[in-house]
């Protein structure tokens, strides 16, 4: 019983770190989010699109963490270098988010157009997800290298947290589109959100830096 409690006490911070990192990277004004929002507003194959985007992220995150863990297992020097690089990336990402918070932006879903078949909707979701080079930088390289820094028994919790963030975001965006669209169209809301993302990224960068130098 004590062992299980101890494991959970270690697992939840790792889960929360994966959750916060994934949310910080995925919550942005971009083509994929606009497409999911559009499908939600049209109420067109929302479940399929949300599930595809969330599963794609989960697969990429898992591949990144497992692949990086294997690559870094016998190379502590490389692990430290990647941790330092990840901390630097998160610091810059946080700084850019805080810069965005100073300027008004809004997420608008394109309207009009004919209805899509399920296959066509999924094909577009795949294009917006897999043809974006940043998705591989974010999920495979960045999230993967940070998740691989976790002890092996806790890496699954990190993946679960990051994947849960992706699922929760896309589900909220798709199924809550009609309620969230007016909020996303307000630049002030995105300024507040970008400020929170920037601060979160800086906290994660500090934690990763501490891990790298310890």
C-alpha cells in the first residue's frame, strides 16, 4: 500500500508536467485548430476528426518518448544536451507567447463550402496534422526528449498526461465549438491565454534546466 502511494505521489507531478507541456504547445492559433473548430461549428464528423487528431498526437508522443528513451539510455551526455536544448526552446517559446500576448489576435473558423464525407474530413485532418513539420518538432523531438528524461516507470504517466491534454483540447474545440467560438474570436482572451502559456513554458524550462544540471 505504501509502495503504491509513493508511486502515485511521484506519478502525478510527471502526469501534470506532460499535461502542461502538451497544452502549452497545442493551444495556438493555427490551421489545425481552425479546422477542428470549423468542423465543430458545422457539426460535421466531429467525433472522427477529434479522435484522429488526438490519436495522431498520442502515437507521435509515444514514439518520441520511447524512441528518445532508447537513444538516450546509454548516453547521459546526450540526454543532458537535449535537456538543455529543450529548456532553451521552452524559454524562447514562452518568450514568444508573452510577445503574442501584447498583440491582438483571434482564431476564426473558415465558413462556407460544401459538406465533406467522413473520408474527406479525415483526409483534411491528416493533412493539417501530419504535413505540418512543427508537429514532429513538438511531439517527437521536444515532448519526446523531455519525456525520456523521466525515470522509466514514470514515462507512461508523462505520455498519458501529454495525450490527455491533446484529447481534452481537441474535444473541447470540436464539441464545444458553438460555445467557444465567440470566446476564441476575442483577441483579449488569446492575450490572457498566451500570457499563461508563456509563464507555464518558463516554469517547465526552469524545471528541465534544474534536471539537466543536477
